[in-house]
């Protein structure tokens, strides 16, 4: 039987709970980010049609988490970064569940770990003004190359589409580290401990721009029946990301990223909730 969106969400909630355990045991700060923050604010849990979990960590917490997670996570979980999995396609960290599969369209046959996962984004402080603008331009350029790599190659109709196909074919011949390493290096290049702007330069999108007081001290919102940390000014952050975030999108836009291969945990119960690790 094909898994439902709720089955997928429950597996991801299980991963989130494991990350929460590690962070609380080791005093590592984290917060709900992007669509997961939106879900907490608007639905007190997952957006009903969303199939992923996004967390953010300030750089010091992110580095600590990446250092201790390989030994602190229980054996059924795997910290995926370009360092732990050179075939990883993204420059930020993921925590994946071993013994599962959730393979997105176009990723069939890739040698990286493709179990169920949640995303963890590092946030850095950057000097405001021209430095932040340069960082955004560099991030956009690299992100566009990365996304072009996965552009569809079938039936190009216009000259622009044909050029895009040729570029995508060339980019696909390059190793993953050609994309992940430069995006990771952007943080090292532009990060400034005295900076006024808090941002994530490893988003594969426009970097967000927050003031330090927008982020700290963390607040709390309920997510799937439990309180989770969120940015101090989480409403302002949601407005920056989504505009009128309280308004539901049209029904035809309420879609999720269906996978081409799904293997749920072997211990999945009838109600869709995996047993505790």
C-alpha cells in the first residue's frame, strides 16, 4: 500500500524527536525553520501537505551538533554532510534514518544515503550593507548553478531551453563536491562574529535577512503536541519568508514532493507511528 503523507510526516517526526534529544542532552540550541515554523504557527504541527522538516542552528551550535552527532545519535540514525557522505547533494546537514528509503524524482541510482531525513541549516552573522549584498549575489549564483544541474532534459522547444539542457548535461558530469563545497565556503568567507545580520548562506534560495534580536532569545511554539524552540520574532520571520503567512494557498498549490521510491521503517505500527528508538 502506498504510504500516505501522514505516514511520511510521522517518520520525520521520529527523526526530529531524536535530534531534539541530542540537542537537549548536550545543550545545543536549535529552532524550527521555514515550512516547519510555518506549520507550527498556522497548524500547530505539520502543514497538512508538507513532507519535510526544517531546523535552523546558529553557527556555533551547528558546528557542535555536527561534531557530536555521529556518536550521540542512536544507531538507527545517520548524520549526512558533505564530510560524512561525499555523494551528498546539499551543503547543509541532514539527519537520516537508516533502513528506510525516500528517493526523490531524478535521484534514482545516486550513491548517497537516501533514507528519510530532516534538514538542518546553519545560520551565520554577516556584516550589514555591501557585505551582505555581496554574500547574497554569490549565494544566488551558486544556487542557480546547482538547481540548473537538475533541470529536465526532455524535449527542449526553444533556443533558451536547448542551451539550458546543454548546461545541465555539462554540470551533471561534475562531482557533487563542486557544488556543496563552494556553498559551504560562502559562510567562511562572509561570516563575521560582530555582524549585524543573521542569515543562512547555505539555503538553496534567497538568503533570509534577520536582526540578531529577531532570532534571540528563542521562544516556543507547539508542534505535533510538544513545545519546540522558535525565533524570538517568529511572526516577523514568517512575514519575511511568506508574506501573508496566515492565508492558506489555493488548493491546487497544496502539493508535496512525491518520492519515486519509499521504504518505511520496518517497525511501523498500524497507526503510522514508528516505535521509539
